[in-house]
């Protein structure tokens, strides 16, 4: 009992410290303009997000709910407060006035309040419906199966990129890989799938209880060579590598370390990734990062609403049918961020559109409500399911991938998110069936081999 109270007190202290730091960032008069009403709105979002991360119904050490609230804290709490004070706008977009900020903040606060309430009741509902945990028997898997798949994926990756090692280390310019891979667009599509396979193989090894550091290092090196963090977008790098963070003992045992890793990532690691992948970029650490276009989620969300861009589901159809080429579908919808950028004559069109902005772009305010229900159900069901019953390795890997990927999904845009998620799912299915086939072949061939050996 004393230990539980001590842990709770530590958690309360951490939340109090973060709330004070947030208050300093939000309310410190360091910019060009100041409005207590506006800043209080975004500070309220920060506090409610901190509640969702540390004090809500979700008491797991890591969860999709925590990822959702972490995104909200940074992109819809701290970032717009800083951007308001410094009158920031990005890519030649129109600047907002105080009323705009109050409007956008109010909409986002209502969304977060509804999410918090709905998640709480959905979590309880799914928890009650959950059957008792059951044991899943994992048949023995041979290590050489893993090495064949991982090395094969690395070799195929090298073949697709024409053995251009530079693109495996540093992220190339936009559209470079589409134009400079073997097999054309088919090769580019294959690359999205193949690069995920060594990551999945290493995760699988850890999930079946693999603890031999020699194999972890070797499989990890293959994964790094195939999908090096600096060669990936920040969102995909997070989706690929955050799953490995949760295997560290401190993360497993405490609900505070997972969130702490995100704080470190947003303030330090993501800016460093952006700096090293492009030497023309400036290094923006800490609060300075919020004044850059990487934190344009609030701006794009509010612009799509102010401009009343509603397509009646056309953007959703375009995202789901991402695999249909432009040469076949001449009127294929642009990504929602690109659509906004062209509509408002941005000087840069490769911009993101946050998840709830996608909802509005499809069906207006009803779309925001619809997308809110989808993310609540997804998070509540998967969180209760993963943490309260035994699941197959297939489901576990998918969930661990979503921990980082939800950050990418929430920032947008939807078309890119669906494409990347589908690629990972295909890679996961391929590995799953590869292991099943190897098990069946072992059952069929090994006894015959042993019988022949005994006969000789």
C-alpha cells in the first residue's frame, strides 16, 4: 500500500512539474503579441492532455491513448501557443488573428474533452467484454528462418535502390526513389514493404522470448542497414523504432518512462533527425522547434475550416485507393495538405493535414465527429485487448507498430498514412505466412530426413 502511494505521489509530482513547465512556455511574455484568453485556452489543452497521459483510466505503461494525448500536448497545446505569441505562419499561409486562435483552440478543446470522456467509457466497456486471458502456444521457431528473411530483405532493398548506399543512410529528396529504383513504381512500392521486414523479424524474435544478445545485435544491424532512421521520415522512424523502446525494463515497469521518451524525442531527437537528413536545415531544439513548419498541424487544421474546404468524402476515397496510379485515374484527389496548399498558393505544397482536419475536409464537422469516434474505438479496444489478454505475435507486432504510427496518423496526411500502414501490414502478413510455411516444411521434411539418416 505504501509503495502504491509512493508511486502515485511521484506521478503527481511529475505531472505538477510538467504543468509548471508548460505554464512557463505558454504564459511567458517572450513574443510579439500576448492574449491571456488565447494562451489560457491552449494551456487548458496542455493540462487535459497531461491528465490523459498520466492520470486517466489508462494506467498502462504504454498505450495508444498515451500517444494520442502526447500528440495533442505538443501539436495542439504548446505549439499554437508559441506560434500565437510570435505571429508565426508557414509556407506563405495567411496569418491568424486572436479570434481565429480562440476558434481553433475551442474546437480542439471540445474534441479533446469528448475524446477523454468517450475513451474512459469505451475502455471500461471493452474491459468488461474481455474474456479471461488464455495461453497461446508458440511453437519453436528456428533462428536461421529469421536470418534468411532479414538478409533476403536487405539484399532485395539494395537491388531495388540500385546499390545506392547513400539513400539507405540519408533520406533522398522528394520523389527521388520513385524515379531512381529498379522496377519503376513497382520497385518503389516493394521498397516500402521490404524495408519493414527486418524490423518485424527482430520484434518477433524479442516477443517469442529471444534474449541472446548476439542474435539481437546481428538482427538489429540488419534492420538498421535496411531501414536506417535518417533515411526515413520522422513519423515512420518513430513507428519502426519506438516498439523496441518498450522492451526496456524501465518502460515495462513504469507508466512515466514511455511519455518521457516522447518528450525527449520531440524536443531533441526529431530535430536532430531533421538536421542530419538535410544539411540545409537549421537545428531548432526545444521550444524553438514549435516555430517551424514541422509543427504546422494547428495552422492547417484551422485553415481547412476557415476556407470551408469540404469534398464530401472524396479525400477519403482517394486515400483508400492510393494504389491506383494518376495515369489511370486522371481526376484522382490530391492529398488534403497539398489541396489546401494549392488552394491558398503556399510556397511549399508538400504539407501535412492532421487527422481531424481530414475529417473536416471529407464531411465537415460531422467528419470530425466521425473520425473522433473511429480513433476512440481503435485506441480503447486495442489498449484493453493488448494489455489484458494474451494475443498472437501478429497482433502484438501490429499494436507495437501503431504506438509510434499513431503520431504519424494524427499529423497526417491521411493518404500517406494509409499507404504506409498498408505497406507495413503487407510486410507483417508476408512474415507471418513465411514462418507458417517454414514450420510446415519442417514438420514434413525433418521426419523424412531423420528416417533416412537412421536407415543409413
